[in-house]
C-alpha cells in the first residue's frame, strides 16, 4: 500500500482506517504512518490500520485496497455487495423476538429473580 500512496501526495484523499473515513490532503507517509492535513488540523494514522485510499470525490472504483499477501483485489460485484449493507440490516438485529417473549421473562423475574433477598 505504501508504494501506491505516491500518486496521491498533495491531493485531497479519503482514507479508511479503524472503521472510519478520514479526509484531508495527503502530505506524507513513512514506514509507520500516513499524514493528512484536514480542516481541523493534522491527522496521523498508522499505516497498518489503513484499509483503503481514494481520491476525494472519486468513485468507489478508484479506491485502492490494502491486500493481504496472496489475496486478489475485490471484484466490482463484491464491492457493491459491501456497499448495500445499510441501516435496515442493522435494524433486523434489533427486532423484537417472538410474541410473548417479554411476558415469559417478566414471569421468571417474579418467581425468583436475583434482586430478592432471603
């Protein structure tokens, strides 16, 4: 990844690291860190945490991914599948259980909950 960063020096980029997207001008990179200058000041990111880089305003097809040794770059279909994951998918995790599940749990608490003292 470090060798591919040269083409972005001095440009506005979007860097993904630690699950966040960081935006700013790519000022430099060394063996350990990437240096961005954004509107709020400097951002220094460990190079090993960076998962992808693209020119700010560029499309997803421009994104350079950090590849694992021997791994193939993701296909367009794989990239699209990752982008489809959205708030509705998160909501499915938090849906209520089957009917009456809350009443069963409240009955158990009344029978011998942990809050009771002998």
